[in-house]
């Protein structure tokens, strides 16, 4: 059996030393690998969560964009209505301005009419006082005349009653005569005092 030479032994030592270094490095690298794998898992989990959160956010963004479009359409419709309303109002302004001019002229005319009426009313007030005085005297005179007329009416009632009573009496007497007249005529004819008709 061949013996290991000194050189070979030295070479083996070198290799053993290198092997120990490599094993130590491998152990360190294994630990680093485990650490990295753990980190990768954490990053992967985090990455998955980030992707999920991103998808949720993107979904929300899409919904918000839809809502934004709906709101924009609604705003466009409202804006169009407002523009139409504004145009209608703007078109009415000239007509209203003409009406204001007409009303201003009518206002001046009315003010003059009121001033005239106030002047006339003042004259009426004076005449009214005089008229009230005249009416007062007429009322007093009328009251006196009414009293006289009432007295005359009472006298007239009494006279009328007497006349009615006399007429009733005359009618009764005439009725009696009318009832007896045919018999009297017959009797007179019988005695030849009047001719038969």
C-alpha cells in the first residue's frame, strides 16, 4: 500500500480546511436561504394581499368611474335644462322691460288722477258738510210732515170705516129690496097696477 506523501497530506489538509470553510459557508447560505424563503413567503403573502387590495381598489375605481359618468350625464341634463330656462328668461326680459315702461307711464297717469281726485274729494267734503246740513233740515221737516200724514191717515181710516159700514148697510137693504121686488111686481101686475111684460 502506498503511503501518503507529505505533499499529499498537506494537500488533504488544505482541502479539509477548504471543505470546512465551504461547509461553514454552506451552513450560512442554508440559513440565509431559509431566511430568504421565509422572506419570500412573507413577500409572496404580502404580494397576494397587495394584488387582492389592488383588484378591490380597481373594482372600486371602475364603480366610481361609472357613477362619475352617470353624474356627468345627470349634470349635463340639468345643465341643459338650466340653459333652456336661462334662455327663456332672457327672452322674457325685453317684454318685461316694455311692460315696465308702460307701467311707469300708467303710474304717472295714476298719480295725476289721484291728485285730481284728492282735489275733487276736498271739494266734495265741503259740499258734503253743506249737504248734511240740508239733509238734516229736510229730515226734520219730513218728520213733521210724516206726523201730519200719520194723523191724516188715521182720520182717513176712520172715515173709510164709516163709509164701508154705510155701504154694507146699503147693500143689505138693497138685497132685501131685490129679494122683495119680484113679488111686489107680481102683486102689482095682479092688481092691474102695472102691465105685464
